[in-house]
C-alpha cells in the first residue's frame, strides 16, 4: 500500500461533501449541465490535470504520469433518475421528480477522490490515466456510446475499468466477476388495437385489455418453453395502460417492456419470438397490433485477465474478508460500449448497511448509500490506476 493510499481516510470529509452536493442537485441524462459544471470546477482545483468537455455534459480529466506505462480509462456515470425522492435527510434532492437513486452521486465523488490523489503525486503514476465523468448512463443508447463513437476518448486507451456501488453488498465489500457480468437491456413498445364498446356488451367489442393480458401471459412461455433452460432470458412487461372509466371497453392498450439476454444469437432471435406470440394472440381475438423494438446496450462481458487483476488488487487493498466473487446479473450497463474498444472489467463495491437504512434496492425512492463505501471505491480505483498502467 502506498503512502497516498494510506491517506485516503483523510479524504472522507471531502468525499461526503461532494456526494451530498451531487445528491441534493440531481439531473437526468443529457441535462447534467450544473452537475458537469460542478465537476469541472472541482477538477480545476487539482494541479496537473488537463480538463476538457468531450460532450456538452460530460467531463474528462487526464493525468500524464511520471513514468512510462499504459493508458487507462476510469469511468464514473453522473446522471440521475426521474424519481421523486422519499428520503428526508437534509441533503435530499431539491429538484422535484429527480433523484440519485442508483449511486451515481457516489461514483462521481469516488472518481473525484481518485483524481485528487493522483494529481497530488503524479510521479508515482505510470503511463496516462483518463477519468471520464460520463453523462446519460440511464438513457439509451447511452452516453458511453456517444463518447465512444463521436469523440476521440478511446484513442490510444489500453485498458478500461469502473465500479458500481451495490446496496445488496455490505459497505467495504468488493465483488469482481470475469466473463459475462451484465445483460443487454433491450426495449419493446406494443400497441394493441381492438374495438371499443359498452362494458355491458363485450360481444360487440374487441377488448384490448383481455387480449393484452393474454399477450403478457404467453410471452412467459418463450422463457419457459422457447429457449434452452440454462440460457438466461428475461421478458418483463413493465407498463400496461388502457381505458378511462368503469363502463367502457377501450379500443386500444399500450405496453412497455424490457428484454434481457447475454447470448448475441438469442438477442437477435428475441424480437421474432416475441412478435410470433403477439401476432398469434391478436389474430386469435380479431385485434391488430404495432410493435416497436429497440436494441439497447450490449451485454457487459468482462475481460478475464483484467478481472483477475482487479481481484488481486481487491485482495491486497481490502483483504480476503472483504472480497467475494460477483454474481452474474440481468441488469444492464452502457459500460459495455468501452469494452468494445479495449479490454477491461467492471466491478461492484458494497454500499449497504442495516444501520444506515441503505439496503433499499437501486431505483427505489428510498435508495441511499453507506458513505463508508466511498473510501473503499477510492482505494480500489486508485490502486487500479497504479497497477493497470504498468507497462506490459
């Protein structure tokens, strides 16, 4: 452990201040104007960093080390969600209907802490460290895709890593998984067109609610009977809207849903399998439909050897009692866009604590983090910056 790492507890007050300011002032994807301005101002206080704006609401800080080495990209996402916060602590969101309900405020504070440590002693850093404070992770096609495809962010990058706080793990815990880690989150929008009528005379109508209910039920037969039992697939209808009053059969129903897979071939087949079910049910009941299907982020597949390096770093940094193998999840992440261009790995840092009431799931209006997790995140990314930039 370096002297710089030993000083990380002194950062706690600053890390908490950054996190709480960001939590109080959340902004949704592509609208992070005040957030990015705040990040830029904080980075400009740190010596030795080159700070730029690769997009309107993302911020890049570059530190060139004092020794030869590789170029590493560290990433933190900065956007919030359109959720009304139910927490009542003094730093709760003051922006109505917007909340940091996924830990991105913590990710941003952690990467600011890493920038502060690295800029304080650039001579110990090999190669180059790029720190991207990325916009719009929560909104497809994602800020990562825009940065990768429309800027030179990844030019010359040898490796990439980043972390996600997890309320399902105790604070201080680090979890890493080689290989497939997070699924591809695709989206569907379905409109079923029936024929409206009086609620007392259903025989004169084509009820889109009844048809839609059959669609929802039958889509699950794809998961249970349409693909191999060991092949991960999730199809969830998450929104169903139809009708306006108790005695009128409406003429249409609209649904939204998510489809999650790991296998690229199954991902390509999924729209066909889904439409076959929808078409069959609608034709059987005399309804018509319109289906819109959108591919979201790719599945996040960690590079095995980078994940193993991060495991070694975790064992050295937090110790074996605070490390576990991460579980594969059907959650999605646009970090996968970076992995299309360079080897790398994404990992979890625990942020849950029963005493802090921080076990609420991500995207819940009561979500929060145990702020002890911020120091763990800084230690991990700082150690990664020193280890992964070493020349081959």
